[in-house]
C-alpha cells in the first residue's frame, strides 16, 4: 500500500484544538467510526488537565454515535454543520454548547469550497480500498467526501474491512466547477453516470491509514403502525389518482423520499399499488424498503448519496453485487440533492413535517419554534424544484395533546409557495392552484385531527380578514397553551383576543 499504518489513537493525536475536520459519510453510513472516539478521549484528557480542546466538524449529513454522540458528551465540538440526529448532540445544541449551522445538504460542499466555513485542516475518510496512487474507494455513502478530501491539508483514511471491496465501482464521483465556470450537470436520467468511481487525491496528503473492522451504526426504525400505514396508503392512492387524471405521466416519475417509518410506509404502499408502474428513485438516502422493492422489480433504479440500511441489508447488497451493480449508484450530496437536477428530472418528493399550518407552510426542524430537532436536511433541496412536493406527518402527537396542524407554524422551513400536497392519516390536501382561504379549508377538513378541526375553524372566525387571514395575537395560541398546560386541546381563543 505504501502508506503509514497507524492506530486510531495515533491518528487522533494529529488533530489539534480549534482545527476543522471534514468527514466522509451521510447518515451513519460511510462515516468514520474509529478515530473520532479517540479524539473524544483526547478532549477529555485535555479538559482534565485544564486545557481547552474543541474542534469544528463538517459532514455530509448526520453521523453515528461514535462521532456526534461521543464528541458531544466529551464537550469536544465547537462548531458543527449541517445535520444531525443524535440526542446528546441535540441536547448540547439546544443548551447553547455547540454552534450548530443548519445548512441545505446540497449546499454544504460548495460553501466549504467557497471558503465560507474556513479551511479544512484534516479529512477523515472511510474507505473499502485505497491505492498507492491516491485513489480512495468509498463505502456505503459519499456526502461531501470528495470536496473535503481535496481541500484538506492532510487525510486520514479509515480502511474498513467491514465493507466489501465489492463496493468499488458503485460510486459516481463528480465535483462541479465553481462559478463563473460552472457547467450543466449532465444527469438526465437517474442512472446516468458523469464522474469516476473513486476520489483522487495527492497520496502525499494521506498521513496515515487506520485499519478497522467496524460495521455501520445502522439506525433501526419503528415498525409500521396503523397511522403510518394510513399515511402511506393516502399518498399512494393520491398519486395513482393523479396519474389517472393525466397530471402524472403514465410511465410515472422518479421519486425522492426522506428517512423514517413514514417514508418506509409510503414506499411500501407505492410498491403494492398495482396502478403504479415500476419507478426509479433519485434521492439522498435509500432504506431497506427500497432495496426490497429493487429485488421485487418495483424499483428499477436507485440513485442515492447513502445506503442508509441495516447491516444485514448492506451485506445482502455486497453478497449480490452482480445483481445490484446496474441498479444502484452512489453520488456526492451536492449531486444527489442538486435542485437543478431535481427540477429537470421532475421528481415527486416526499418529506416529513413536524407541523404544517392551515395555509401550507411547513416546519421541519424546530419544536415550538426554538428547540432544534435534527435540521432541514435535504428536504429544501428537493421541495423547491419538485414536480410535486408532498409533506407527510401524523395529525397529532403525544396522545393527541399536540396537533401537527396549527394556525401558524412556529418556525418555517418550507413556505406555502413550495408545498403542493399535505398528507396525514386523516387525508390529503391538494393545495395546487388554491387561494389561501381554499388551502385553509382543505387542510382543516382533510388533514387536521377531528379533535382540532373546530378549534382551527374558530381561529379563522376570529382572524382579521385579508388575503391570508390571521389573528396575530392568537396565531401561536395553541403553542402557548401547550407550553403552559401540556395540551393544545385546552386552547381558548378568548384568552388571546380580549382587551
């Protein structure tokens, strides 16, 4: 191989206080897992000695507990972008301990290239193979690895034997030029390839290779339940009806779907619907459900940034690579999430909301407007350019104490101008071509839980009439009641409109 084989602890010792590290991966898939715990130990030792130690972390998306969790608990993170799902990290962010920057995932690589976030000192890249001439073959995800590897002063490679070398050839690595020389990205179907299957770096920058055998920290999602199954069926029935009406081509359109149990339920319902033909996916993550649909012939091709699957599913792909090789491709996040490509391909996009208001504005990120949940992720990348943008959520949470349909979202990530369809287990609100008043009636009647419909209609009754009717004194009354009493159903509008 020709590179220095070093331990994870030796690799961590190369990272200094205040430095910025860039990581491969996207979700826990493809993320380094050996060096970051050793950085946490280093931080704890430095703190015990009374010395400061914090680093800045740039990633493609979320990571696993061996990065975000361990480093957050060690108080070793100063700045972090762009997305996370770890509960300990989330707690530190909401306590003001970490400067967290929630960035659209398609923009992350380019803001690093534009030097908006400062220099990258070290890139830590998980690989299934690295060659003497500096070719790094990635594992189950790409993220921003090509950019941080090229820009970093030094590179540490985690050569992970848990990932098969069969992954070689499954990636399509392409970095756009920066403006004003940027050219069109030549992806016209989900299966188009435009780059090379490896990251090419100067081998002199690789300061060490850490040999590990660590599986991805795959996330398990809760099993489908009647609510998620109903949401999935509502989406499938709606898309089938739109296809019958001629608004979706008979050949269907490529699909993007987020992560989680609702996404799995939607994809399962689409796969079972005999009216919907086999389709392609152009998305940021593929879950076990998609791999199953590929094996069934219901998904013809999957373009993704990450195989965010269980380890059993990933090993199945490795063991049957000849079957999957012409059905999967892994791309950098700025290509998998690129809004130009999203609009050109005409994607149907399906993402999850924390809450939606009666006019179709969506909050994806902040609980009661203040507490970060995970981040916007790629939902904005896909929503803005979608042929048809769909947001799903259960109509209520916490045993009915919280309504996901509210008068005004407490934080807005996606405006009414970008949201086409809202779906809950109660039904579907098709907002296309509708005025604000029409949208409000549709969302209340079709998507709100019955326990909240009269409350929301009463809000409209007390609102000041206009193009978008609101009572600003009462707009966050349901949120305020939740914070005071723990139950939105106790909202009394008269408490907000009396003199």
